């Protein structure tokens, strides 16, 4: 704000500075001035918010006017006035704009109205979300469950899946919190007009993946996380709002809302199924014990029998080598049998046990890929028994995808290890960088053959012992990079299918 702009007279407003984070397109905006609350309205600093949205703001000194522009749109307003002009048309604000400590403040809702953005205020976390992305209007025809809708959009019926959040199941199976999440979404969205924004991709199962906003701008995906009806499940490449979701889930978790309410675990049809699964694993619990914290030993036992059902034969006196024929499975079963204590399961041990059960090495390409999927919960408190069972069931369904990826990675590592020295024949700088990253991710740097050895033809005859042309070298590099990306993409799609 210029000195002249600051000089516009205004009575000192009775406003209270509010610590309300603002997230714009998924990232927290670092603003020099904070929002304020005045007479029940939330006011935000126009210049800093607009500039964070890519809108140009200037002060027109002669007329004492703030001018904001983007593309072919221009907005004009004078501090202290309730009306603004956009492209010559008047926009009325709920309350007048104000000068507060030299900055022009406007009502939060005006931000959305002025440049066709979706602005929401989340009461449960006291945060503001602003989406500047293009959106389409839709009518909700039916709520399938807590995170899936059928809508009418552009004259056709679409099934829409909320991006980045996952409510417990309530259709093909019933999970703790599933009926409540479904009922909540039905009460909020059935028959409503909503606005849908997209991220990078849809899923391969015929659903539109979308961020769902209500007519007043409320970001419904965020509401599900904030109110505790959903857990965060962000799957690359659709991760625009991942950081915001994590913040909201942490608040819901801390306050014990809905799925994070331990006392809700021991009731309903879902509880009966959990008790049976526990009993089958040799863990006896009463219904009122499902809200208790799971121990390391209980979690490792659940993983053992979920990943290796044949291990139950060990209870009848069979030996490990009799129930598992391959060496890796034998080693994992033996490790899970020995793993864990009677102490509460913390985040570090949960991660170690999951990767142990899946046969995935910490820090590996596959471990990093799984981390990006958000399948493992962030914990501000220990998991209770019911939550642990549901997590194990999700991982059990996901295990075949992990096994397939492991096979493909073994082949790819051999191929990548044969490319030592190839970078010097690659002219495409971006491809060279991608190859180096892939080789690093695959952890085969120590296995790379030297350029001299490679040229002599001891790399499996890739180029018959001859120096490759640039085209041949770039094709070989591209193949490795694309195969690595394909493995990551497939495992992401498989994880997404778990939310059907």
C-alpha cells in the first residue's frame, strides 16, 4: 500500500486481528497482514490476497481508487465504500471496505465474487480456502456414500469421487464411521448445486475425481477431513490440497471427531466383524475394548495373518518352512512372529512393521512410492484396535499390487544397472536429469557398470559392444525412466481402486 493510499481518511475500525491461515490452491499464503473479525464478518487484506492469486493491484492516486486486474477483467474500489465496479458493473459488498493500518480490507466473500473464485471458511479449523481453478456447475442427484456422488453436469450423469479424502465404507461392507459419513454427506449434498474443480487426472474406473464446493464456496472435501468423517488419502498426481488436508486431519484427530473418536469403535455391525477378525488372529477382545490402543504385538500379529493366512498352521505345530516355501516369506513370517512388544504402537514402529510385512526396504523406490500415497496414517495418538484392523485390511488388499511392483522393479534395476556411462551420450538435458534421478531412486548407483566396461559389450549386449548413437542412448534412457514412472503410476491406480 502506498503512502498516498494509506492517507485516505477512515475512522479506526473496531476490528480484532484473527490468526486465520489462508490456503490458496493448496498452499498457505504468507501474508504481511492477517485477517480481522469485525461485527461478525471476516475481512481480509485485499492487496496481499489478490497478489497471491496472481492478480495485479495498483493504487490510482488521483481518484483514491484501488485497481485490480487479471486477464481482461478489471475491478475498481475506493476504501470505505460498500460498492465496487467490475468491468463497469456494480458489486455490492456485505460490509464496506476498510482501511486498517494502511491496508484495504474487504469481506472474505467479496474475494470470490470479484474474480470468480471459490472461497470457503472452515469453522472446524478456522481456516480459509481459496481455489482459483476453473470449475463446472453440477447438480447432486444421489449420494453413493460419504465421498462418492452421482451428479448431473453438462447434460450427462457422472459419478464423482472426492479427491484426497477417504470416508469409511458403508456399501459393500460396513466400516466404523461409514454409515455416519454417508448420512452426513447425504444431509449436506443431496439435491444441492455444487461446483467441481479438477486436478491432474481422473481415475481409470469411470469416476470423475473432483474437489467439491458448495454454492457459498464451502470446500466440502476439506469439511469431511476437518469434521473427522474422512481420513486423508492423497494419491499422486492429484495432490494440490494435500498439505491443507493434513492440517485439517490433525485438528480433527486432536479433537477426537467422528472416525477419530475412540468411543465409536465398539458399536454396530462393523464392530462385530472386527471382533471376529481379532478372534481369528488369536486376539480376544470385548466390544468395549475396541477403543483401546493397539499394541505392537497385536498389530504385528494382525499383519502376519492378513498377509500370510497359511501362518495359522503354525498354531497347529507346523514349522515355518512347511507353511511358506519361498525364503523371503519365511523370513518375513519369522520376523513378524518375533516383532513387537506389549507397548503401544507408535508411528515409527507402525511404519517398520508395515514395510516388514510387505517385504519393502525402508528408503527404497517402493517405500517412497507408498509414502506418497498416504496409506499410512499420521498419528497424533496411538491407533485403537478398530482402526488397526481397518488399516491392516486395506494393506492386505493392497499387497498384491506391491508384489507385482517388486517383480517389475527387480527387472528394471538390472536394466538400469547396465546404463553406467550412458549419460555422456545423451544430449537432452531434461532426459539426463530424469535418468539420474531414476537411477538414484532405484538405488542402483553402486551397481552401475563403468562406461569402459559397458562399451566393451559386457552389459548384456545392449549395443553390441559399440558406442551408441545419441538416439540409441536416449531411447535406452527413456525406456528406463518410463518404466519406473509406469510402476509408480500403476501402484497409485491400485491404491485409488481401494477407495471404490
